[in-house]
C-alpha cells in the first residue's frame, strides 16, 4: 500500500487532477469574460467609432479655418461644398466613413 502513494503513478494522478481543476477554472473564467464582452458589444453596437468621429471633427475645423482666412471664389465654393457635406451628414444621408473620405478630398482641394 505504501508503494502506491510513493510511486510515479500517484504523482501522475495527482498532477492530472490538479491540472484538470486548473483547466476547469480557466474555462469558467473564459466563459464569464466572453459573456461580459458579448453584453458590452451588444450595448455599443450602434455607437460611431470615436477616433474616426474625432478625426472628422479635426478635419472639419481645419477646413473652416482655411476657408475663413481666404475669401477667394475657390474658398467660397469650398465653403458651400462643406456646408452641403455637413448638412448631408447631420441628416443621416452620409455614413461616418464616407463623411471622412469626402472631408479628406475637400481638405486636399482647399489646402
């Protein structure tokens, strides 16, 4: 009987049991984290990407500054295009990525 408790078989079984318990707790923790992530993603599914929205605001302010400093006809055309673009975005006709792309093009023509 003493040889069973001191043998390598007992060591193997004890490590297998301890390893199984550790794996069980890891899987349990992973399941909880996945549930939390799923609820967070479902709650924030309709929120616009924050960095893209901030970049669009920065581009908008840059274009407005450029249009205010120069009063040429080309600038007034850009101002009109900018007003139309902002109106389309505010009314929901334009998605945020498209809004950013059109602001990029407008910024390239103005600058």
